């Protein structure tokens, strides 16, 4: 893994925060995307914001999954998402319900070939609930979101690279 880039933008028309982070890895794109489509207990080894005891797969199809994931922050922060992996080079999660994020918020992992591996990019479009958990998440995302999500992505790629060895 080598470089990382990130951007942050607040959209005025829909009041959602947009965060983009990217990093390069020696992994092929499909291996990066497989990590986002893996809803087994290994998911918590790759994605540090997922805890096994708060991971529940409701539906799993060939091109989609409906999953509830959570982690303990200041109380349980959870989200139930529909993951769509029907498009080549992308896995996109859309929030159905959450203690933190507004329904319709998204998280997308894209992977494209480059050099001897791939570039992985996470793009988030986040709206936040009005309660205390939403306010906490909003504050973190607005102040340190680029750094936090860049760290999540880099850590996830390292974990997948270790699994591949």
C-alpha cells in the first residue's frame, strides 16, 4: 500500500456530508471488493468499525446483502444497510435504518486496477440523525472524518494483504 488521498465536501442541496479517501494496494481490485462482500466473522478482522457480536446478516443474494452492523462508541452505534455489489468495481451500502445516520446515507468502496495492484476508494455521503448519537457522529465526521476513514481504509487493506499471504 502506498499513497492516500482524501477530500471532504458538504453538499448544500441535500445536507449530506461527502467524504472521499483513497489508497493504493498491491491487491487486485476483486480481492479488495471481496473484503466488502464478506459478511462472515472475518469482516471484523478487516473493518475495525464492525464488531462480530453486532453483525447480523438478514438477507444474502448473488448481488446484494441486507446487514446490520454496529460498534460500541458512546453506546451502540448501529446501521442496517442494503449492500449492492451488482456493479463491477463497486460495493455500495445504503442505510435503511440506523441509530446514527439518516436513511439513504451511503458508503461505497470502489477498486480499480493500477500499476501492480489497485487503487481503493471509499466515498461516503452521510446525513446524521438529530439525537445525541447522530450529533456525536456528525461532529467526528466533520472534524476528523477524512483522517478516520483514511485510517479505516488503510487498515482494512493491510488486513486483507495479510490474509492473502
